[in-house]
C-alpha cells in the first residue's frame, strides 16, 4: 500500500516540473546561498586544485618512465640496439621526452633510483591532494546546502504557523501535511496543470480542508 495514496503516487510518477523562470529561481536561491560565499569560493579553489592533481599525476608517471626507468634499463646493456625494441643508452638520451634536467644528469642507476623514489612520492602526494580536496568539496557543499535547506524549512514552518495554525487556532496533527498535499494534487488534476507547491496552492488547499461551518 502506498503511504501517500494514489494521488501522491501519481504525482511522484510524473515528470519533474521545471521552473517557469530559471533566472528568477537562481536569483532567489542566490540570496539563500549568499551568506555561504566563502565556503563556495573554497569549493571552487579545491575543485581547481583537485583537477590539477588529477591531470598532473599521470604526466609525472610518464616522466618517471622516460627519465628514470628507461635509462636504467638501457644502461644495463652495452649495445641495446642488438635487442629488438630496445635502443642504446646514447640513442635514448638523444630522443628522450624527459623534462627534468636533474634526471638527465644522473649517470648511475643509484642516482636514477633515488630520483624515481622522489617522483613516486610526488605522485602519491598528488593522489592524496586529490582525495583531500574532493572530500573538502563534498563537506563544504553539504554544509552550505544543508544550512540553506534548514532555512527554507524554517521559513515554511513559520509561514504555516503564523498564517494558519496560530491565527485560526488549529492544533497540529501529523496527517495535515499529507492531506494538504493531496488537496494540492487534486486541484492540479482538476485544473489540468502540474502540481506545484506554492503559497497560493497551500492557502487554497487549507481553505478547502478546514471548512468553516
């Protein structure tokens, strides 16, 4: 059994209604998010930092191969040209894609392994940076969104209490939200329009629900 009744189920199965004016809707939400602009700026900064880390890490992995692994392997052979697919150390150094001068100056495998270790630490640091910035983005967005949602709920509750419950001295009842929503959906179906939660719609549903005899 669907808890909200057939009308509520039908409304939930409908296509999501779009705002009549996207600009007006965004402007209204902008006023709610305005107190949290420092958090939103941090989200943008963390987004840029996380994207940079995600792009840079694969590039460093490629540099680790070109600067340290390939020279270390070719240095093990006196004549790498005799091995299919493997060039000699001199030929590899002339066509290398390595962009790190200190790696090009390394002459022993010990120096190359030390440089490779530093490169690995950089890559790990970038992945950690990406994870931290992603987590901070999620936290700050959730923090801002939950506070805005709380403000919206408080405003709706205060409006209902001041304009309906206290003014008309109606006691709170758990079934009121469901019944008011059912009235809004019924009215929308009668007038052949999509259901919308507006002040006018709530007022009309309230007047039809609490009929003064």
